[in-house]
């Protein structure tokens, strides 16, 4: 796994600190706060020094993160109980520590100097639905197939051939497979599953809908629990994907 460099703090951050202390985010309810906390915890599993960009407008908050092992952007939105205007990059760990699920609030940490991806976000508008995406159960099956294939091929390597370059080569072949009749690579669906966006249906419950959207060079896999976005040509070199 390749971790991003720890986010650094500017000497004089233009953050949300005010004369009365950090700005408080008030979520619409405790469940919204819990969902954001769960998303942050999953991001930190892949990068303990993760940064997230927060954008709030009106009654909604968007949290952007980039789990380095998947080379995609992950987006979790939440409803706010009080309108806020906010655009800042912060430590994911500090934000998670500040979430109070019992009352549905969080304190916005001091701003950090964000990683390069934080300055190149997907567009807010102009998305169009694209055809060819299989149903959710088929997408989960394709992810499981890819995980198994990656594991088998790497375990078959003799010890002297199990180098980073060889693992990355296998990973590139396996995780760049398309999902259905689309340009979406299976690694994007794997990221959605790992981050809790691609969930199995609850017993006797409705199947959560999936949508594939496109806007210019960007693709977006949208679920009721969050979205995965990436450029059609990728956001960088594919590294070894965790199991």
C-alpha cells in the first residue's frame, strides 16, 4: 500500500478558526454524523495521515477523500441542520475525533496544506447518466472475481518474482477490467465496496440503485451511500490494491 505524505499545516492557515474557536458543523441528525464518521474511519484505514476537503453550501456538506490504494476520489455527502458556506482541507483524523454522534455535530479542524488531488475535484454540474452499468449484485460479483483473481495470481508467483513492479503489473491487468459495457474500471467498484458505498441489500429490503454518470473526462459511480469519481484515463499509476 502506498500512503500519501502527511498533510502539512501552513504557517498562517486561512482556516475556519474564529475568535470563538473552531467552527461547528451541525448535521441534520445523529445518523448523518455517524455516516460521515464511518466514512472517515474507512479512509484512515488506508492512509493514517489522510486529508479531506470539505465543501458546504446551503444545507449540504460534501467530504472528498482519496484512498491511495485505489487511485480514485471518494465523496460522502451529508445533510446539515444549519446552512453553512465552507471550503477547506483538513486532517481526516482530527475531523473524525471531533465528531460527536450523540448530538450530531463536528468541529472543523485547523486548515492544512492539502495534497495535489484536493485542487482538482470533479465538476459540480453537467453530469449525464451513462448506459451499460450492470445491477448492483452483478457489480459485487465482478469485484469478488477480481479480488480472487488478484490473490491467485500473486500467490502463484515464486518468491524471487514477487516484486513491487510485478505485483503492480498484475494489479494493473486485473483492476483495469471494465465493469459491464462501460469505461468504469473494476477498481472503482472495489473502492466503493471497501468504503461502504456498495452494500449488500438488507433482508427483504429494496436493492440500492447504482448510477454511472459522466461529465467531460470524469466518471462517477453513484450509490445512495456515496460516490466514487475518477478521470477516464485514471488519476495516476495503479498501485497494489489491498485485500
